[in-house]
């Protein structure tokens, strides 16, 4: 498996598996966690998923990470077209970003040599949740303005 630097993103939320891929377009390297019994899934909390993100950042520092419901992007709710990365629930970027640059975010803080940007305190799915989608869109817009919302082509 190549040790190619790339973005990491999470897929298959709510399924029996969780998948992380390095490499924006083709996922050259993949880590997949599978659960045989859904009753063993721990509650979806921000601190729990930041802890998982920390392990991955330390394992292989990404150029970008996003965590959230993949349907946000796949079903067209993201702020930009499918060529740009998203930040639906939370993201980690390797740059230093200040709360003043992303005022719509719930949390913007230095984290593991980069910045953690959280759109809202709780995980959301896109069903009947327009306020959460609107807030994520506002954060994505501000991240783009700050130059920390890359295009997929920039991450390959």
C-alpha cells in the first residue's frame, strides 16, 4: 500500500462499516472498519469522532479531513459542486484558521498542528434538517473564502 499523502474522508455513516480513504478521487489506500452487530456501535458524539480523527491524523497526516453523512455531498446539499471538498459536520485542515475567519462555525480551534472546524455540536443527517444544512453551507462558504476548502483535484 502506498504512503501517498492525501485527504481522508469518512464514508458509509450509519452502515455496518466505516471507511477512510487516502487520495481524493480514487482512494488509493483504504482503512475499513466493520461491525457484525449494530448493537455494539457507540453513541455518535463529537468527542468520540474527534478521537477517531486524531488517530488517523497521527497515523498519516492528511491534507484535509471531513466527517459526516456522505449523503450531504452525494445528494447535492453541499455549498459547492462535487469538485470541491465538503465540511458538513466537522473538518480538520492543516492550516491555522481563526474563529474570526469562520464565524458561522460552532467551534474553530488549533488541533494537532492544524485546525478543527466544527459546523455544529451534534451529528446530523440531511433528512428534514434544513437549518443544519444551512449552517454547514455557511461554514463551507467561509472556509472557501479563507482558502481552506480545497478542490478534489488539489488533493490527488
